[in-house]
């Protein structure tokens, strides 16, 4: 699944997003593209769960 995360702008943001996703699913694959502000996540967790985890980490994420 892919998310638009407009506030993602640096390596710290990437680390925080990865940490938030891994807290929900330790086996998730997370790929962040800072140029396009897109996060691609391979996970067995549901989209709503991942969206909530990203928002709890302080990022306004919207599914693409």
C-alpha cells in the first residue's frame, strides 16, 4: 500500500515512519521517497491500522 506523507522531509522523518510501522507489524517492508513524499509499505496490517500509526507518529498520511 502507498501513502502520501506531505510532512516527510528528512532522514529523521523516515526513521520515525519506519518505527511507527514496525510497531504495528515487525515484518513490514517500508520504502520512503523523500522527493515525492510517498511511503510504500508491504504489510499484513490493514490500511486503517497503518494510517492510524502514521498519524499517531505525527504525520498526516493519506492513502494513494
